[in-house]
C-alpha cells in the first residue's frame, strides 16, 4: 500500500476551511466546477473534469465522515480503476494563525505512474483550496493549472 | 518505507530539462538560489534556504548518478534528521512534445507530518522547475510559493 500525503496551512477561520471540504459548493470552488450530489454521511458526490470542451472523466465518492471543523472522509466508488476503493481524508486543526490541513489519499495498490501524476495534481488542487479560502477565488477545473500531458 | 512521488510534463528539449536537474546552476534556478558544491558523481551539493533574512536550514546531497538525458540521483548526507539517508531521483524521458519527469524521494522511515509538508512543497518546486525550463524563470527560494506555517 502506498499513500499520497500533503500538508497546507491556510490563514482563514477553521469554519471556512471546513466548509470548503465538507460542502458541494465548497469543493466546486477548488477541485472541479462540475460537482454534483449530496455531501452527507452515506451520500455520494460526483466530480467531472473537462479539457477544452471534452469531458475527460471523473470520480464518484461515497461520503464516509463529516466531523465539523475536524475531518472529512470519502471513499472512491466509481472512476479510474486505480482509484476504486481508495480513501481520501482531510484532517483540520488550528495552529496559531493557520488552519493546518493534512490530506491523505490512501489504499493505492501500486505506485503506478498515474499515482505520481495524482500526487502532484492533488498538491496543485490543495493550493487552489488555500487560495479559495484566503482570497475568495480558487482554480477548480477547467481553470486548473496543468502539470503534464495527462492534464 | 514511504515515498514521495510526483510527475510533471515539460514542453522543452530533453537536454534543457536534464540541465535543470543535473547542474548546480540549473537547480539554483528552481529549488534554492543558495546552491553550492559540485554536481559530479561522488561530489556533493549544498542547498540553503532563507525566510526573510533568516537562514532556515538546508540539505547536503551526495551525487549518486548523472546519466545524461535520463536520470539524476542524490542521497541526503546532511539536513533534518528525517531526510538523512533518503534518496532523491529524477527520471526523464520524451513523450510526444513533453519531457516527462518522474520524481521520487524515497526511504522515509515514517509518514510523519513533516513528510506531508515536503510532499506538497516538492510539487510546488517541480512546478517551479517546469516554469524555469518553459519560460526562463523559476521560483527558487527565497521567491518560492509558501504553502503553510513551515514555509
């Protein structure tokens, strides 16, 4: 098992950072504009991505946990084969003037090249989340920073 | 053992991307301006980082491998305890109009919080490398994008 791990610090109220990961509107502001579904425990969220005018795929996540101002957990139920069954967790805590967000995408079977790509891309999207909460404007898909030929 | 893995694609000649990771001047253009030492197999490179006017630490790497247009390998011989003994590798190959760079920072003993930070920060620096080679100007320390309270 290999994991993708990240840490960002966000200068904003804890409640605002939590909203950005715990609500459909929040996630649509930093990950992908095409976010649908219900962010409630046992519910599911769908995320679709676009390149130019083309749909290039997406993910469906079951919402496993929503602990206000502390933790959000998802499990991938649909999407690329390598993602299915993996879990994604966001842990939040206040540290001085920063909210520390620890991100973990766990349960990858192998360290395939696609995992290297996803690791870098998650970092870029977490910086988009930081920007959204600190400035009011993130860079969700289709406005996301491109990192390689896989987008 | 847990690893930090990343992938970026760079629209530039392979020889330019190789120079950016294989030479002291190259690395100084995307990681830290304060890069000294000799980039030759068996030699060592020193990297120091600044926040404001303060030196906030750094690393020394032994150069393990320099395979033109294919691979650069380092081993950490001095720096934060968690880094000592770990290895850093850059693998390059052409794929269409992109040079694909696979990055691996391997041999971490534990998935400590500092590793989460380093994973995100490496992504930011690899995007700086991409920008350096594609546009002529990267964002090495002290001009680097800050990600959290650890800088």
